């Protein structure tokens, strides 16, 4: 297999986990995976691009692989998606808006309790014994079909569950209609949850109801999104405590977590993990993604024959790094004292919270491959040249910035005020003066910029720091004009 053929096919895959049909083969097991399996952990926090959705996809779409990696930890666990696929079986912002405008005594906590009850019930198959009642009727109506609309169903069931409702409500599910009756003038959500909890308990099972992409609920209304997330976490805490066989598991962006304010938030301190990656894990990520292409695999094995006959997971850390160096240059700049390639790369994909980001690692790698192909020749002695890797980082910073403009429109003008500045270190007074007249400002702004990773306190905590640094990941994108290397 020629070097040119390897370069032509070199591809590090998609940054979106849902776009990877073979995510189970590409998944990198980090220490966070093992922490995630611990019974007391049910909240996984991470910056945008740290792999929350990869965890979700692994557990909900590639369950057999997740169970193989987990060993006995998932033996008695049933796994089902709460939100994350974006299909009709989930609640959407439009459904919430309609319900909020129509419903009596609407609040997010009560809505999530009803939603979790419905989704938990639908996660049980025919092997579970469900007592006669509205939950059994609903499951009979839905059956094995996956084209039912949860949103309209919620509106109907809310009518039955809240306030003075009629004794019977007809719900359309998958084209079928079923009359649900609570046996009283209202449907008791506690009874629904208790029925599911009892059914699970009798079989010695627990249910993981996994929530991802909940930041996409109420995306245009930060206040309403905050209230929705607070309601989900409050409802999850209550349900896990009262109905222990039903276990909501939530994947949430770190910056959104910092905005939330609800009773007993501090009780989740020992129940959460924060996703992060180290250089060895990022090396594994790049190697596994590159080597799924036959031409690249043949090229690497041609360079290092001793790796033949073994899976990447069985290679040592040094062997994975040696494999990577057949694709990437050993350093980004010539010279004996230059930083090793992974040290250079990790520094440039690390944000202000000192979190190394796999998404931006993939962006940089793909950009380097594209640049090398544009150059019309294979790098030497590695597939990718130093020039291609350096230019790819510039593009990576620009892409990160563009995504932040879309993700945080309320900070758009704040970002723009960095453009044209010739340094990356600022005192507190300099940042606040630079942002004068904008909202948020003051402590709220410094906390926000830190939570999304745009500034890094150089000393102390974010509010007591004497100075702040813009990480390399953001400098080019923000338009900083700094002499020397990016």
C-alpha cells in the first residue's frame, strides 16, 4: 500500500458521535467511563466537545459494547434513552411551549416527573408484570411501535394528572387510541412511578434513563432553559430517592450546570463527575480513528511490523504513540528542543478550565489531513507535515470561535472586543474595561467566560485571580494578533 493511498484515505471521523456508525469500534475507554459506572454517580458534566454524547451513544445505541466494557457493573441494569436521539419519542421545545401555554399550574419539576414516569414505563418489555391501570393501558397502546408522539401524549396525560381532570382521557399513540383512566378524577404520577419501580424491583433490576442534549431544550430562551434543567435535576433527585429502581442519569454541559440554582444542589457533589482527557487517551483517539481505514492501517503496519496481529487496545501507550508518529510529525516545529507533537497538540486543544477537548483534536487532525492533500504530496517522514499541522491549528481555532458565536449569542459582542489586541494576558481591570457597557459584566462576566473556557485564571480562583490568559485554542478565532507562534 503506497504512502499516497494512505494519505488519500486518511480521515479521523466526525466530531458528532451520532454520525459515527462504528462508534463502538472508535470509543476510547477513559477513567471517566469507570467512574460513570459507579452506582452513586448519575451526573456527568463536561465542556462542549468532551465526549458526553459519545457516552450516551455508547450506552443507548451500542449497548452490547458498553456491557462488554463494563463487565459485571451493568448486569442488572436496563438502559433506555430519556432524551438525546432527537426523534419523535422525545419531548421537544415545541411540545413544551404548547403545554406551557395551555396547561394549568405548569412547572418543569412536575412535567419531568410525568415524562420520566412515561419513559420509564415504556422501557419495560412484556416480561415485566405491570398491574392493571393507566400505565398498562398506555403500554398496550404503544406496543412495539416507535412512531408515537410523546409531546401530544404528555399534554393529554397532563390534563389527567393535574387538577380537576375528566376521569377518562383518550390518547393517540402510534395511530392507535386508548382510553386512560386513573380510577379517580385524576391520574396519580406517584402511582405510575411506583408501578414501574415495583415491576423493576420484583425482577431485581434497575433502570438507567439517560438524558443527553438537554441543552437543546429552550435554546433561544436561557431563562426558561435554566428552569427546565433545574426541574429535571430536582425531579431526578426526588425519583432516585423515592423510587430507587428508577435512576435518571444526566449528561450536562459544565457551563449550564454553573448557572443552575435549586434546593440541595450541593448534595450532588459526590454524585457527579467532570469529563476530561489526558495525552495518552487523545493519542488513542487519533490512532483508532485513523487506523479504521485499511490503507492507513497497512501503511502504519508497514512502518512498525511488530504491531501486526493485535488490536489497538492491546498496544502499549508507547506503541500507540509510535503509531501516531508515522502519521503526525514528531514535533510541530524543527529543532531538537521543540515540544513533542502530543504536548504541542494538547496545549492547543485545552480550554480555560484546563480541559483537553477530543472534539477539537478531531477537528485539527482532519484539517491537517485536508491541508496535506491540498499540498499535493505526502509529508516526510510522516504522512502529515509540520506545515499542515500548524495551519490546521489555525483553522481549529477559527472553527471553535464560530461555534461559540452560535452557542453563546449573548456574548457575541464580548468576543468581538478581543479582536485586534496584541496580547493574550489581561488583568481583571483590563478585561472589565474592555467590556465596559456590555452585559453581563463584572464578576458575572468573569465567571461566565471561565465556565465556557475562554479565560484561564493565572493565579487563584476565577474571582480572586490577579490576571487571566486567553488559551491558545481561542486566540486566532478571537482575532488576537500576537507575534510569534500561535
